[in-house]
C-alpha cells in the first residue's frame, strides 16, 4: 500500500488529492487512481472556462462516465497491473477542442524531432492540466500523472519525461518557467519562437548579472565597515571586467568572474592567484558555470526585450494577454535568478592578494564581508600607527582647537619628547612635500592617508593635522591668510572646504633673533625666559596675556571718563593683541621684537596705570568728591586768593591727561579749599536763615491778626518753611541765593493771599488788581558802572511802572 502511495505522490506544492487508502480501495478504483476522479472534473471545468473548446463540452456525471469508460477501454488489452495515465483521457475530449489546439497536437505527431507516441502523450497531459491550478506542471508531478503500471520505475520514467520536455521545449510546443512546463497554443508558440529569435548583446547579460549581484543580492552596498577600525571603506564593484557605477581610484574592489567573462576558462586556480596578486585591492569571486542559470538569464533578457518591443496599442487582445502572462513569468524568473546567483556566490572561489581564501560555505553577505575584512587587514598595514580612533572626531577637533595655553604646551612637549607614529607620519609627509616645493593641500593629505597602506578615516587625519597645528608645527592658510585656532574649526570640519586649506611648515627663527627676543622678554617681564622657539613664544603670549588681564580690570572705570588712563590702557591692549592673536611661534617672536619700542612704552604705561588704580584711586575719588562740593561756589571762592589758587590746581589735576605725579598734592589742596568753602557757606546760610525767619514771622503776625484757621495757616506757611529746610541742606552758594529769591516771592504771594482772603469788599471803589515787579529783571547787565548806565536803568523802571499804572494795576515791588 505504501509503495503504491509513493508511486502516485505529488510534490508538496500540489493541493492534497485522494490516494489509495487500502486494498479494497485499490480493488474498487482499479485501473484508475483515486485522484483522477477529482482531477478530471477540474480539467473539464477549466478547459470550458478557458475557451479551449470549439463545441459544447458537456458537464456532469455523463461526461465523466464517458471519459472513464473510454480510458478503460484503451488499456483493456494490457496485462494486470496496468494503470490509466492522464493522457488516456485526451481522446474523449479531443472532438470538443478548438481547432487550433487539436492542430498543435496533431502536427506534433508528424514532427521528426519528437519521439512518437511518448512525446505526444506528455504534450497531451500538459494540455489537460494547462488550466488546472491544483497540480503544478513540473517533471515530478508529470511522472505521477503518466504512470502506466503499478510497478513502474519512477526514476527511469522521470528521466524519460525530462528528455521529452526538452524536446518539446526545443520544438516550441511547450514553454518552461523555472521547473514548470506549460502547453502552448499556436499563438503562444509563435510568441515563444519570436522570443527565442530575439538577439541580445553579451554586454546586456553582464549588465544584468551585475545588477542582480550588486543591487538585488548586496542591496546596493558600496562601502564596507571594518569593525576593528570603526571605519567604512568604499569599494569598486566589478563584474567580468565592467565597473558598476563610477570607478573609484585607489579603493578596494569586489570583482566577480563569471562564465560570461571572455577568458573564464583560463581562470584556473593558478591564474586566479596571479590575477588577485596583481589586483592588490580587489577581492576576486569566481562563480561556477551553471548552464541553467545563464539560460534563464538570457531568456529573461529576450523576454523583457520582446515585451517592450510588442507592447503597443495596436496589439491584439490575445497578444496582450500573452504578453501579460510572459511579464508575470519574467518577474518570477527574476526572483529565481536572484536566488540561483546568490547560491552560486555563497560557494564561489574567493581570491585575494595572491592566495585563495577559505571562506566558502557561508551566506553571500558573510563570505564577501569576511573577504573584504581580510583585504583591509592586510592592505592597510600602517593603520595600527593610529594611537587612537576617535568615536566623535568632530568634538575632538573642536576640543583640540579650543585647548588653552597649558594644553598646547603639553602637546608641543609630547611631540618633542616622544613623537607618536601617526603624527610623525603626517609631519614627515608634509615635510617631504614642502621640500620639493609641492603645495600641501589638506584634501590631498587626507586622501593620501586614506589610501594604502594607511586606510585612516578622513576625520582621523584631520585630528592629527589639528594637533600639529595647535603644537605650532604647521600653519593653516585659507585665502592667503593664516588661520587662527578659533577660525580653524569650519575649514577643518567642512569637507567642501578641505581643498581651500593650504598647510605650511612653521619656520624656525635664527639664534640671533631668538636671543634678542629673550633679552627683551627678560627686560619686560622681569623673568628668565625659556630657550626654545616654541616655549619662548608661549612664554611671550602668556606674559602678555597677564598684562591684558590686568588692563581689562581697569578698562571699565577708565571708559567712563571719570578716571584717567583710557588712552594708555587702549594703547597697551592694542599692542598686546597684535601679538597674542598670532598662533605661529615664528610670527609671535618676530612681531614681539619688531614692536620692541611699543612694548617698552606699554610696560611703562601699565606700571603707571596699575599704580594709580592700586594706590592712588582713593585720593582721586576724594578729589572728585571735593570738586563736586566746591565747584558750585567757584565764584565766591575766587574772592579768596588762596582758595582760588588751590581750586585752580585741583581742576588742573582732575583734567590732566596724566595726573599721576600730581595726585600727591590732592589732600593739601582739598583742605585749603574746603576750609574757605565751609566758612562762606556758613555765612551765606546764616544770612539766608535770618531773612527767612523775618519773613516767616511777618506772615505769622498777619495770620494771627486775622485769626486764621489752622488749615489756612498750614497752607500759607508750608511753602516758605520747605525753602528754609532746603537751604539748610544746600552746599551751593548760588543755589542758596536762588532759593532765597524764591522765598521772597513766596513771602509776597503769602501776604497777598492773606490780604485777599480777609479783605472787606468796597463796592464804591473796587480794589485794583496787584502786579509784582522785580526791578532787577529790568537791568540789561548785572553791574551799573557809568551815569548813562544809571539813566538807562531808571528810564526802563519808570516805563514799566507807568505801563502798569495806566492799566489800573497797583504795583508790588519785590
């Protein structure tokens, strides 16, 4: 039972169908297989729906019965054990078939390229299952469908069927799509013949294979990450001598040698070893010759080209349907090509650097990754010169450029004591290029060290350049000017700017100039300077920075204009900035010696200014405070010769551009001036208070006379009492005089207000309105010195008085 079940088994992708379950089952169904009842019904239905019948094909039990009777009769003369193969059912439906279908099979009988009747039987079987979806038309299933004896040898039958399928395909009676075979109608046969005759170039085959390998299998990968170096390496992609994409100079390469290569047969192991030794940067993969793969590849290209050429609006509906079916087949074919190529690559022979690599038996991606790892490790033999590989190179570059003087000094010291191999390689390369007068461009330096035998990352090289720059070994030139550290970040980190950055070696200063600079530094900074160029330039920069730090503490006060030294401070800072802003040690020392006189002047000014703000500022503050107090009384003080002289000297000191030597006089001058000022101020206040007291007393008398209420008394007395308080607190004699005049007006207004409030109305003689007049306001000058001055003044007063009288005002003289 099990043997018979195996004889009649289908592939796993076929829908489950009934088989013999027992001996009784066999007896009941013999000579038919149980699945044939289900299958034949599906065949009838599918042929009718597909329109392959010209006449009416009956459905139901009658048609099925006729078919099984006819098939049984066809084998009735055979020995016991014979089975009904599927093709025996063809004659019972032949009369109902469309003429074109019958003609294809009838004409095949006369084809001398076929073995009749076996090939015809296979063709008939393929037609019967052409439109059935429950059985895949592959060779294994055809064996099951065409078994004619219980004890038939499946293996022998399968070989016979496969040979038959090849003959039928060659004669364009069937079409193969992978391992599936399909019966062709006349129109389909014509399309298949035309596809076979489509011409394609060898270059298209190579191009398609390249696309499948590099785009479909390797997913467009163009860079390989070597984990140990934390670095991505670009690689060329080559298939049979043709580059895919732009060729990259001096990069790694992944090269495929396929049977499409013109010299494929010459690539024996010895040839592959030699070839890989000459192609030092390439990983060579030689794939096996798989006839089925390359037949499929060519058929894919031919089918694709045919579909493109025939796809137009004028095509018939039938042709369009066939083209759609072929397009679907081609999509499936492309998937098979990818899978088949992937399998070949996984077991391809791998060669690199003159030897075969033992990396077979892995996935394609893993095999290629291991091969490229081997290349990187062996080609970039100086990669290990890198003392460290930065995980965040941009941040490290920024940190290097922003390093303080101490960090720069430590870097310079480290380079001199034990130069790291990576920095030495870069420095030596720059020296070599400079020695032959070759411009050294940052982009070229980066490219040099990214190639064999280094393979360093682009930004790892920039880090080394930044270190040499900050150590003073090299200078960076952009647009003809030397770059300062704070300006270097952008050109060093923006890749498009690398080609604009020129690198030059820092020149060495001669011994005489070095000694002159040391002598000047000793004189200016009162310290023993170091001997070397780098250390001396650093000493100069640090010392001048201390000057700047001290001056910047004084600058805010000087900038207010209330303290001296602004000019000296600005000049000193300007001189220092011209040197401290220089990064190159050679240029620092040269600028330092060139500005010898300016620096000496700056040193003197710094000492003077520092002494002022440290020791003389308190005296200066006292001087300014005293002047603020006494200057308002300058006119009164001028009448006292000693005080006038002292005040004049105080003004000279406070307005002097360089008052430093005169500040020692300040205390004595202040005493002399303030003594006289205090006496004058006391006398002025006393006289003013006497006058105010008199006015206040008179106002109070009037208020008492009229028995004024408290509120009114307060309103009248408050203004003049406030003036008295202000005069008591005032230190300006002119201001006291002004307030005293104000008090007189206030007094007059108070008296008038009292008079008006308590006046008795006189209806027969209405009281005239009062106008006040200040005679002093009518004088054209403060002093009357001649008789004519007196006459002119008296005349002016007379006219003013008469004018008010004419207008019936009464006049109050104040």
